[in-house]
């Protein structure tokens, strides 16, 4: 109907093609999804130009479909087009979107073992977050930590340690001395010291991590750190295994969820106590009346 009234070249048809591409993508018919996106791309580029934000959105959608097809090189190429289009615009409202796209780009480069490119795009993200939020910010600090993890995965232990020692100081201020987040970073630093054969330094950091994990009841993280403490005491190391464990951060998310759950439970208990006090007060007032 839309094509009949307005013609096939009308830009309003692009939104129809984009919608159809999402339908096909959900059905895992990725070739048909890409076919619809190609049609949307042609109309959008003709109307808005190859450097527009509008065409960037089509590139993003195409990148997602290629990623689902496991055609990672194509996904990266289209994501790069989108990132460059967004970076060429100076509007502040695009900056958070640009940062998220660069993080995705880094993840995809890491997936195809192009660690240098992955690290480069995380560093670009860090610069952008520092501009938006400042250096002492949770988002900026997380990116710095992710850079350290990628450097660890790439076997660049000295560079990783340099990054993560800066993270330690920031997280102490952002999360507090006994936070699980800081405990995880202590564990990461301890691991890097083991890899550098600096056993005393490793033990000191791993013991600090152990204290926090015991305090928080973080059982999986506690098990990991005890294993690494034994490595530090025995002077043994397994580079590949240690790097892999820290990069995947096994057990961390579940233990953080436990901490958040405990916080919510404490809040509920406080609310329950306050409600019971109110009821008692109402009963007393009734008797007095």
C-alpha cells in the first residue's frame, strides 16, 4: 500500500524494510533480514547521505545480523562504519551511544582474537567516558578494568598490572574498602603478581581479597582466591589457566547478586520493623481514646 501511494523510492519505505528485517532476524532467517536491510540502506543513503546518523543506524542493524550469523568480520566492518559516523557528529547526546558501540566493537574484536584492536577501542571508550563523566566514575573505571583484563588475556602482564593498580585506587573511593568489587580487583592484582613471580606481593593482595570474600559470604570467589593463595605459597603458576579464570571472572556475578540480595533483605526487615511499630502506636492510641 505504502509503495503504491508514495512510490518505491520514498524514504518511508525504509522503516518498513527495517521492521521486516527484525521479523526475519527473530525467525533466524538472516539472509532475508539482510536483504531487507540492504533495501533500507539504499533508501536511507540516498535521502540522508553516507555519513548520516540515519545510515549509521542501518549499519548497526546489519552488524547485529552478521554477528548472529557468526560472520564476525562482516559484523565488525559494519559496526566500524556506524561508529565512525557517530564519532563525526559533535552532538553531546550521541556520546553515550558512541561509547556503547565502541564497547561492542571491542568485544567482537576480542572474539576473533584481535586483542590489539579490542584494546584500542576500549581505550577510545575510556577517553570518551572521561570526557563525559570524569576519571573518577564507575563507568570509566570499569572500562579501565576491562582494558587490564584484555591485556592479561594477551599476555601483557606488566601493562595489565599498571592499569589495574590505578583501578584499585579508584574503586576504593567509588565502592568502599570492603566492597566485593574491590575484593575482585585485589584478586586480579594477586593473580598478576603470581604471573610475574612476585609471591609476597601476590599473597598480600590475595589475603586482602580473602578477607572481603569471607565478610561478604562470597563462596565461589573465596574458593578461587584460596586456590590462588596456595599457588602463591607454593611458588607455582599456570599462566593460561590463571589468565582465563580472571578474564571470565567466574563466580563473581553470582556473589555480587548475593550481596545485593542481602542488602534488599535488610531493607525489607527495616520496613517490617517500622510497620510493626506503627501498628503498635495505632493500637495504643485506640485504647487511650
